[in-house]
C-alpha cells in the first residue's frame, strides 16, 4: 500500500513538472505573456502532498527547462524557496469542501493572501540577487529576454544600483505571477488530493 502511494507521488511529480514546462512554453513562446508561470504545479503538489514532493517537482521542472535552454538555471533556488514558503504558511486543501463554513473560507483566503505577498517579495529579492550575481558579478551573457527585462529598461537611466534594479524590476511581474501560482496552485491541489487519497 505504501509502495503504491510512492509510485503515485512519483508519477504526480513527473506530470506536474511536465505541466509546468508546458504552461511556461505556451505563455512565453506562443501567447507572449510577460510572466514566468513555471511553478503553478510545484505549488499544487506542495499544497496537496507536502514539502519533499514539491521540491522534487521544482527540481524536475528546472531540469526540463535546463535541457530546453541548454544550460543550468540558478533560478531553481527561487522555486525551492517558494515551495518552502508554501509548506510553512499553507492552509490545507482539505479545509475546503462543498460544506465549507464561511469563516473557514475567509481564513483560507486570508492565509493564501499572506502567502502570495510573502512569496512575491521573497522570490523578487532572491531572483534579483541571483540575477545580479549571475550577470553582473560573474559577467555571464544573458541569451534570452525574460519578463522583468521590460521593467529594467525604465531604471537604466537612473543612478540606482544594479542589484536594486534587479529586485525592483521583478516585483510587478511576481505580483501577478505569484497570485496565479498561489491561488491556481491551491485550486489544483484540492483536485490533486482527490486523486492521491482516493
């Protein structure tokens, strides 16, 4: 019985990583939406099954992105940090059901809002630091245009430090992106639990 659940969790992680990859490709290359949207299913897996499967999903997702882009993605650290935050602050998807009381629903939404704000700020700061070290300190060349680059252009003529620019340019992107990730991931988690614990 336990072995069967491990197999189910393993398949869930692989499917979730594939879904992250697919959503990211559709948004970036086909719809041209200036968002990342590559961690929705990391969040869903963490909400529904816990920390370790969430981290495994994040690792698999970034492995797929590294293969696609022919290089290591240091921003996997942002995904891991986000999973840790979700695990620490998450409401349980089992709290929502068709018989959910109004006060429970309000409590869940409030906790998701707190998680959304914390994740937006944490990922913006960590992503900005990684970007600064990778492309400013280590002088690696950036071979692709990402969502926050559009906002960086507005800061280039100012005397703001590059580290601050890297952090601030990510905040507006992450405010939208993390809202979709946290609330969408939680909604998907409610469905995932029905599959895993069926």
